[in-house]
C-alpha cells in the first residue's frame, strides 16, 4: 500500500516533524493502523466524512488526520486542525 500526501498534507506533516515529535508519532501510528485495519477500523475513531470524499481519525482533541483510501493508496489530505476548518 502506498502512502501519498497532497501538498497541504505534506507541509503539515513536515511541520509536525519539527514542532511536536509526540504528535508525529501518533500520526505515524494512525497511518500504520489504516494500512493494517482499513479505512474504518482501528485506532483514532475513524469516521466517514460527509462533505469531503474521505475519512478522518483523531490525532488529538484539536487535530484530525484526513485521508482518502483506495485498494492501493492512502492519500493524506491534512493532519492539522479539523476537516471543517
């Protein structure tokens, strides 16, 4: 399974690398959970998004991992803030 990032998702991921290693580790755990468990099972309370073609998982109280899932790819759309911000 390939993990791909949109430009926004990648920039946010890079920010976590320099600002908060604990959150970065959590994001990596969530991505691994998606790879193992699929789009709607596993860690982070996965849910289907209504207004965006994709899914979200809780990183922490303020941040969500927003992604799309196919048979071959996980596409990270965002990993900072909420999906509705």
